[in-house]
């Protein structure tokens, strides 16, 4: 039997070589698909985790900074130092760290406040009593702000104004008030702790932590307790009948909507949406004789009615940037 001329016998080695090439190509394709899938999971997951960890550290640093400012152990000349974290870790080795910033604005700050207090109290020396009327205006300016951009979670910026710490998610998103409230009034007591910032404007940015240092420079200090002894006009007198007649506290800030929403949620016992509170022009503090109103980029807080006090403490403090 003759074999047709067109029939050929293919060497077995050539089939094996083709199979090896196809197998190699398939293996490379599988590796590429697996690696691509790994990156699609690793980069967002790792970056989001690093972003979340950064914001937790940043919040702790700002909270510690404010706690030092309001500490009972702090006084005139006290040094306030805080290490503020900078830089989000990214997803090494595929994504480098991302810069963040912390800015201090004082001389031309987009924030200032004005507090006006009108009060009276009676002082008694032996058998002679007289009523002292006191009007005080306190102005403050300056702020400390963090700045960051996030890829996979909502960016949170922290702001210190008047010694209060706010947590902002950006307009028109909700905000949180981390405190402490510069003005606290109960039926029997009033505490005012107002901080301004003076010095040069400065911005820290990068991926390494920055050390921010201030010194405290105390301004006006008023401390009164009903039925207590005090020094008035060089003489020891008894203090009584402390009455707060009026109080006006105006916050002028580019973040006035943040103030309004954050204060409303915390001090009006409400979890109302931001869309509602941003349009709300007036509301009341729950448990405190204070009214709030917003207009023309300002939040205005005022005393709803005169209050008879057992204690009164007013502290006006300036944070001076250390050289």
C-alpha cells in the first residue's frame, strides 16, 4: 500500500514545543490576572486602612492640643506643645505617602469672635454694700486647621477656633463639635474660656509629623463666687448677688455652617440632617438659657434671660507662637 504524497509525518518534538509555548502563555496570563486582582484588592484596602489610621491619630493629636490649652494647670507663660501627624501612608510599594498639612492663621485669619458680657454683683465691706456693674468685651481671632485629601474614605479636617475643636467633613456635609464649648452656662454658673491666636501665619506640610509650640499669655481674668470673700479696691469684701444681665457671643467664620450644625446636633438633643440645620436660622440650647441664630456668615449666641449665678469665671487667653 502506497502512502499518499500529501501525507506527512509531523515530528513529535514540534508538538511538544508548541504545547510548552501555549502553556507558558496561559501561565503568564493567569499570573497577570491574579496579580491584577491582588492589586485591585490590596491598594484600596491598604490605603483606606492607612487613611483611617491617620485620621484617628490626627484627631487624638488635636484633642490633646486642646486639652493642654484648657488644662487647669495651664497659666500665663505655660508652653503648649503638640506633635501633629502629617502624611498618609499610601499602599507601599505601589503608592507613595500622600502629603497632608496643618496651617496656623492669626494675623489675617478667616475667623474672629466677639464676646460681650454685662453683669453685676454686690460687694459688702463691714456694713456698707454697693452694686458693681461690669461690662466686658472680649475679641479673639486665629485658627488652626488640618488639610488632607483622601482616596477611599471621607476626608475629615480638624479646626481649632476660640479654643474649641470641630470635626468637619466639608460643606455641605455634617460636622461634629468635639468641644469644649467656649461658653458654658448652667442655672447657677458661667464659664468663659476664650482663646485667640497671635503670631505669624504658618503652614506645615509633608509626610513627617510636625511639632507645633505656643506659649499662653493670659489676658482678662474674672473669678467670682457668691457668698465668698474677695479683694475689691484694695479691701476684703463679701461678694453676693451675682447677676448676668446679658451676653452676646458672635462667631464670624468661613466655617459658620460647620459651627451651626455641630452645635445644634450636640446642644439641641437632635440628630437632624444637615440640610435641615443649615437652613435653620434660629434654635435653642437644651438645658442652657442660650439662643442661637445664624445670618450673613455668622453664628450669634445670646443669653435668653438674666441668670443669677453662684460662680462666674471668665478667662481670656492668647496663644503666642514660640519662635
